[in-house]
C-alpha cells in the first residue's frame, strides 16, 4: 500500500522562506553592528520629541555611533521598538552598534547636564550660563525671575528672585523649563535658609530678604572665607550706628556696566543702591550669596571694626577708627609705589 504524501501549500513554503530570510537578516544586522572596537570618545546626542527611527539613525550614523542608519531603521522596526524610543540627551561612544544603542534609547538611559552656578552672580549672569548650558530661553527666564507675583507665590517678599537663586552645581535633565530651573535653584536656597536660619534672622531683627541682601554685600566684598563674618560685623555695626554702609559693590550694581576700578564721581551716582549716599541696606540683594555669606550675615564676628580696605590680594585691613583706616590706606599706597 502506497503512502500518499500531501503537498505542502506554496503559500506556507513562501512564508517559511520569508521568515528564514528575515531571521538571517536580523542576525546579520546584529553581527555587522557588534563591533569589536568601541571608542572611549563620548558623543552627546539630543533626541528631540517626535523624532522617527530614520531621523535618529541618521543622527547616529553622522556621529559614527553606528555604521548604517538604514540598518538601524530596519532593526528598530523588526524589533518592534521604533515607537518606544525615548527623547532626551544621551551619551554614546563611536562604534557602539545598533543593538546596544537601541537598547539604551528604549530604556531611556538619558544623561543629566551638570551646570555650575558660581557664587556672587546676578540673575542676568545666571541667565547667561543657563542659556549656554541648558539652551533655555534667556529672555523668558529673566521675565519669570523678575515676576513679583511669581516670587511672592514662592515665598519671597522682594520684588524678584535676585539673591535667591542659590549658587551650586546642579544636575538638570534635557528639556527642563525656565520655570522649573527657577524652582530648583530656589528649593536649594530654602534648604540653606531653613527654619533655624529664619528664627535666627528674626532674633537679630532682620527679615529673610534683609539677611539675603546683607549676605549679597558680604559675598561681593569678601574673597577669603575667614573674613566673611568680619565684614559682616562691619556692616552690622554701621547699621546699629545708623551710618552709611559705603559698600563699593552696591555702586557696581547701580552702574550700567561693571568697572574694573570705581572713580570718586561714581560714588555720587543717584541710585537707591548707592550705599554711600543712602543709609541702611539697599532695596534688595545685589547678587546670589553662597552659604558662608548667609551664615556670616546671621552670625557676625565679635569685633568693633567700622572700616576695611582691600589689600589687593583678596584680603583686607580692618580698622576701628577713621584715623586707623586712613593710615591703612596711606600704607597701601606707599607700598604700591
């Protein structure tokens, strides 16, 4: 008795062939893109929202992270991952290969940006750094930073965020908004100016804004940490005696452009920030003070100094009397000759 062998449908045969070819193609792509050499050089690529697999592949090929954008596109589609790629800032290496790159993109292994805000910057100075490092809209940032109502909602009694954008090194994710940056810097400020600091300010008769204002003057005038509380004491003493603070840094803030050296006529400029003409603290902070300046404003040194003059090396000579002060100035002048 003969066995009848059923014919296999041609459609099924074609399906098997197609699957086999696809499998071979799939594994070939993996093989071709699993390079033996991967460069140590870091390549930063920002994947924008809505970018297609083709767009991303072209960006990766251009930077030599992968060998072929076309193979990347095919591989992403075959793997069913083309819709799972997450936008953001990524760090790759040349020669990583398609499989490793796609895995990173699907997992969303983005890299945060490290941005350092130095102590003693104004809002304008901070905006320049943020525009360069984070690509934020500088004008939008400054508009928000000068929004009095926004500042009030964030617990600030002053007219804007000047002095409250805390200097530090931050990690920011790609795509962070101007508002989120301000909130982040302010959050760091309140970590420093905590409930204990608020109680201390109240105890010595100052508001939070007044302490930040005083701290900003200290920040701009003192270059050596050990001198922060001493310069603070000079200002505290002058405030108690109802004498003008005579802080050069407030003149610089009032001027339209920073000067390397102030002239006598500059001390006559009419501005509420001119602490030579107006007694008491200026209307608000003139820069963002660091932690040591804030602590110094809250806890001045125990001395009787009323004057100080810069020596030119970052340090100062402190004097208790006008006579001693002028003597120190003359001594410095003679040494410069």
